[in-house]
C-alpha cells in the first residue's frame, strides 16, 4: 500500500514538473488517500498484533 502511495506521489511530481496540473492534482489526491489507508491499516495491525494469547 505504501509502495502504491509513493508511486502516485512520484507520478504527481513528474506531472507537476511537466505542467499537467489536473493529472498532478489527481495523482496527489490518490497518493494522500492511499497513505491514510496505509496508516489506518498499520495502526490496526499494531493494535491487533499485541493481543495476548486467548484462553
């Protein structure tokens, strides 16, 4: 997930340098959404992974 976010961030940066504002904005928004989803899943996995053994 983090890899996809970084990919879209790179696409956004390249598009912005080349002057494609619409594509850059869309790719940046997708990168933000993917990064937030990554953070949420990461935090959930940390919380769930620290549970003790169930008896």
